C-alpha cells in the first residue's frame, strides 16, 4: 500500500510528479466499466485510482462510500496526483461517515495541489486563507491564491478576488478592478459574478449607474437558480415598475438595496445585511462554496456613502458564516506506531489504511 510520508506535505508539492492523463486517456477511462477501472487502480495506476474514487464518491456503478472514495484518492495523492489531493481535501474539509473532518489537513492538501497548478485548489486555498480555515488567516495570501486562479480563468476565483477589491481586504479598495473581475466571472458563467455585477451597475460603483443593465445581470444570475439574483431582480423590478422576467420571479412592492454575492470555492453561504448586501459564494464552493459549494463567511466593506452599507460574504457550494475549524485529530500511541509513515492516520474511522 502507498503511504504519504509524514515529514511534510509541502515536500509533496516539490517532489511529487503530477500524473496527468491525456484527454484521450481520460475518455478511455470514462468508457471502462467499474471493474476495469478497479483492476487499473489495483495495479497502481493513479488515474485509475482517481476514477474508482470518483465512482465511490458519486455512487456511479457502485454503492456510494465517501470513506472508500477518500481511501482511493489517498492512494493517487500518494503518487502526486493533484486532482486526487484536491478531491481528498474536499471530503476531509467537511467530513463524512468514516472520514473525520479536519480543516488543517485539508488546507495542506489544497496547498500541495495548488502549487502544482490546480486552479480549484488555488481558489479553495485562497478561501481557506481568507477565513482562517485550517491555516493562519491572511488576506494577503488569500489575494495571492485567488489571483493565480483568476488569471487562469477560473470564474469562482475571479468573483472572490473581485470581492476582495470591493471590500478592500488584502488590497486597496478599487471598484474599477472589482467591476472588471465580476464582469469576467459573469462572462465565464458564474452566477455570483453576474449578481455582483448587477449590484455594481445598480449602485454605480466602478461603472456608470445603469439599472436596466443591473436587471439584465440579476436576471442572468436568477436563471441559474441563484437566490440572491432572484431576490434582487424581484426587488429592482418592483422599484422600477417593470415586470421581472426569467426564473419565474414575481416582483414585490418593497424595494431594498442590492444583495451582491460572489463565487467561492463551491459553497455559497450568504448572511443578510440590514441594507445593501454583497455576498460571495464557495470555491466550486464558491463554493464556492468557492465556482465550489459549501458555505463562505460574511465580509463587511467600508462605507462607500454616508448612508450606504455593504456586507460581503463568500461561496464554496450555499453562502453564510463558515463553521469554526475543528482541532486536528490526536493520534493514539498505537496509531502512531502502526501508521507512522502515513499522513492519513486518524482521518478514516474504522479503517486501517496503512500496513
């Protein structure tokens, strides 16, 4: 069985060789039966191990088991596969039956995968830094990793980075840059980016005020099922006396200020503000969470006008205040003795994952 050396996960990012299959190879794997994938995985093929893990994670052609998925992702991660590191981190970050939640270990895996250029891991690493999830909180580091993923064209990261510029976290506040990033995210299909872009058009921040364009972008967000986009579309349509279109939205008579949400890793998790809201989503989380989708936390930008307040939140896969990270698992002496060569000891309850 493969083991991940306890010396350092960071060594993984330096010494590990990324085992990336070609597009043709990936297509071939997709056509294989589960038993065929399992034979490849048992023979030590990292891509086969990832394919088996994904089957267990989704329940495709096999009974779903997050613990089995994590086990097979671990085997591929031991070989330096960045996709396996990222997917294992996602499971460990939230926990599952047979897998203990451990944000600290998830952050190390995000870091290892991010340093190999995995854009989703870069976005989630940025989100972890922003909210101090399993790692020392640092807005500057969050901006650094959001920027890497955003420059690679990852929409959720573009939305998250835009929110950092909007709220002035880790960078000087710059509505123009926030607008450009939200616009990129919206063009790349990110619902939170579209919703936030609508908010900037409605408020006239970083762009000339245009409430009709605000409606257009709120509608774009609403059509993908984005709740904040639907509410903003309904509210602004009522205020302008126009009929809301898309996503079966009926206007209400009581106008409020816009809610702006952004993409997190893949889990959206918004918190309502008294007046205007700028919300973000997780990494997908986003989700983002972080464009991911587990809950992000609320951010408060400084006042833009005397009477106007904005509140920022972030995504990962729904939107809101992320839970406080749990303390890492404490190994028993027996675990330390029998599994000293594996970083995964203690995260898979009821299983012995090392020889």
